[in-house]
C-alpha cells in the first residue's frame, strides 16, 4: 500500500551497539547547552502547551505524482489535513473540516487530486474512511453505515480509480472485503467473510492471494484460494510465532510476497516468498532484534532497505541504488532519520528526522541518483520547543533477576546530570513510565512525557519488560501467564537497578502508564504497595475477567492469544488466575496516592474498568482522584484534554514526589474534564474545576 512494510501485532497492531550515535547526540547537546544548572529551579520551565498542545505540522507527505505536499495542522484548534503545491508550501489550505477530536490518519490515493482519511467518533475507534477531491473540495464518506469499523487493505498505482477496504457492517466480528470506487463511492463485494478470516492479503493488482485464520490452539493458518470458492491451508504459524510472523506485502507483479517470519529462529527475519513454488529467501535478519520496517520501491514493490531496532533503529540497504541516499539522510544529525513518503517516480522523498532532544523536523529530499541530491528543510513539528531545555535519552540494558536483558531508556533531569553524560551526579525522584500493549515496545526518540517529567525534576525510566515486542519471540513468550508476575518483577528489578546506579532512592519512585501501563500501575499499587510512593493510571484495566468480557467484537480472531498468554476464563484454573492477577481483587492493599484517568468511549478498556476500582476504593475509604473525559477513548487525543489531565497529574506528582508544578492556569480551557471523585486530592484542582465550570456555563 505504501513504500513501507510493517507487521502490526495485538492491539492495533544503533551504530556500534547503538552507543556511538547516542554519544554523538549527547555531545552535540552538551556543546550547545548553557551552563550546567545547580538545581531544577535553574532550568527554565517548559510550558505544557509547548509539549502537549497541537503540533504546528505533523505527518508530512507528498502526493504520488509529486504535485502536492500535505500535512496535519490545526484549523480553529482542531487537527485537520492541509494541502499545498509542492513548490509553494506557503499556499497551503485546509481540505478537511473536522471540529471534534481531529484527524490523525490520512494518506494519498493514486487517483489524481484525491486523498483519504480515517475518522472515528469520540474515540470509539469505529473508523470511517473518507475521500477528499481537491478539485471540487467534496469530502465523501466511503463507509456510510451506522455501525462499522473500516480499514484500508490496499491502495495501488495499478488501479488508481479504487481502493480495497475491509468493513464489518454486516457482522461486527468479521470484516468483509470490498473494492470501493473513489469517484462514486460505490462498493463492490470481493469477499464475504463467512469463514472467520482474520485478514485478506491482496496484491497490487487487487487479487486476493492469501488469507489468515486463527486456530483454536492459538496458532494461525495461512490460506490460499482453492479455485473452487474455498480455501486451503498453505502454511501453519504456531502459537509461539503468532505475534512475530505475518505476510506484509507483494511486489507489483504479484510474483513475490514479503513475509516477516520467526519460525525456526528467534528474531523475525524479512523473507521473500515465490508465489509460484513457495520458495523462501531471507532478505534481511538481525540476531539481536526483529526486522521492524522496510522500504519498498514505489513502482515495483521490491524491498530496498530494512530496519531493526535493538537499542536504536538501524537501516540497512538491500538495493545499492538507494544506499547512498540512506547515507545522505542519516548524515542529517546524530538522531534518527526515516523516509515517510516517496513519489511514484522516486525522484522526491519526504524525510522525518528527530532525536530525544529534538522533535520531528521534516525535509524534502530531491534525489540525483548519486546520493548527492538536494535536502531542504520544510517544517519543524513543534517550533515552540526550539531553544527549550530538552535533555538526552540514554539506552541501557538492565538484567532481570533471572538474567533477561531488559532494553530500557533513561532520561535524567538537567540538574542531576549537569555534564550530560548519562551518569547521574545526584539522585532525583523518579517516574517509572510503563508502555502499553503489552505487545509493543519503548524506543529511542523524542518523548513528550519523558521531557515533561524531566523538566519538572524527575528522572524517567522506560523499561521493555518481558512481553515487549522487537527483541525476538523468546522474549515475548516468556511473558505468557506472567501478568502481575514476572512482567512486574522486571519493573521492580529496573527500579532496583536505578537505585543502585544512583539515579534515585527507593522511597522516591512513582509508577505511571497507559493501557497495559495503567494496569502495571494498579499492580504496583496493589501487589507491591510499598515499592511506589504514588501511581498514575491512564485507561488501565482493573479486572481481567470483565476486561475480556468487554473487548470489541472485531477482536474475535485474536481472543485465543489473550486466553493463552494471559489466562483463559473458560476454564476454572484460568478464571482463578485472572481473578488473582486482577488489581481489584487486592484493592484493600492500596496505601499510597492514586490518580486515575479514563475516556468514557474507550472500546478497549471500557469506563467500567476505572469505575469499579474507584468504587471499591471508596467503599474501603481509600483516597483516589478520578478524572473522566466524556469525549475520549483509549487515551486523550484532544490536546485540550491531554493538557488538562497532565496539569492534574503534574500537581499530583508534585505533591507526591516534590517536583515542581506549573499552575493549572488556563489549561482546562476547551476541555471536557470532569473529576467525579477526589478533586481535593490535588492542590488547586477543586478551585480550577469550579472556575472552568463557571466559564462553560457562561
């Protein structure tokens, strides 16, 4: 569908051992930095709006024909799609008019003057697909059905007039496959999904070549059309390989398929599959980490480069025709550069460059065939952060108690690391920031939360606990049955490492995270109540039984993974495990301050997950502060809501750990924030709410 291939999993879905480029980045930052601060008060306070407000521009692309640049930018405070002539970015105009949560997913079709975008309602993740005709200004809903979740299966230059779209309006559990005409919006059924197909795999000529279907044992069958309107099994993917094996694309002629494959190995390799005889050839592999991304020729679809990410992302050229170009863009700086778009003739690339202390900057790269093409800076995503005291991020390997290397990222406040060498000169309170998923990972790069917390005086540690993806299937599979078990032990081990390294002291650590990270926070407060001084849970499940009962219907093909990796409520043993590993079961152990944030429309972790633990805490007279947003889902997409929650969290953490806090001020403006319980638990919150509610009533 694009120039990049990515294997998505569950919920959606470095040079010199990565030390060299990080050291270069740190030395650059140190050389540019002002005199080292003696205390955190000597460091300028970065406004929350600069960190969590709308980006000035994001997701910059170029149309396949090279005529237009496009990006996401605010229109009346809401993110919309903007388009400009490629040679005149200053003549940009908004081509969408969303006035709610904003648009974040869009891409170009191959029909002239037509782009596509996805939009849900209030965070419910029932995404509709829209087409915008730039000539007429008309925006058309290509999925105009009351209840549907659509996703784009294939966009191809071989068929510019249409796209392949999966929709579940007939059966909420299973997506049918349609070919949709971009001019008229007419859809033509290609496959009616009556055989529990998880995904149809379509080549650029819009031929359905393969499909996948989950098996009762947690594995997956790869299917091929049998020529008689049915399917035959052509490959089997065992349970252990499910999260790390899958087909990701085809060449334009359909002769070769590309497969990310961990079968018979630990880390995922990129493999080329001959569609005629099934022969397989390894294109690229890395014994340290999974292949996580690839660049393909925009016309032929052939893989030209691949990336893996252990401590830092590294790109390797497969096709020498672009090797010099990759070297050219890597030379932008010591951070990380990636190609986000290419024209169909491959003369022009859009490049995104960022580092831990440098938010994304977009460049236009006009190729000359030798790697010496012109590189032109286009936009900074967050120019308000230029000159602000952002700090480096340090990749670290931490050993768990049973000997697993846990790739982690440490961000130190400027006053605790005045020489910016990654080794703390003084301890500071620390926030253990736990990523969601859990089948996802933390990576090196600019991280608004890490920079925010460091600027307030906290060290930030982000840990890839067992179950995190990208480090081989063995690392993922060691998490099976270990929610609130060894997965949590890894987090505790990382905290103990930080204490031993002089990063923090054991009595000055908070835990914070979203989704699984929110669950980990609740586990920290209930299973190890003395380990953390306080916790911030964002959309985290409290009850694994009810979590499973309320998952979206369209997760049906993935449910065996949940049952076998977390616990199976269909058996007494599995149900007992889920109850035991649910924080709500141990709610009476909570003895430290807890802040909970929730979106009312969350389809993954429904509001009842937060409601029930708040109610249980109230019944036991345990204090809690509960922040609820009626127009949000699995996370806080509207910047007004993100700033509002983080203003509350900042005051909460300041009371708990003693860091500094910017007053709430006007950060509730435009937000839908409500605090059903515990407004008195955060200094200034009750008064700010009263002022906000008065302004809303006016």
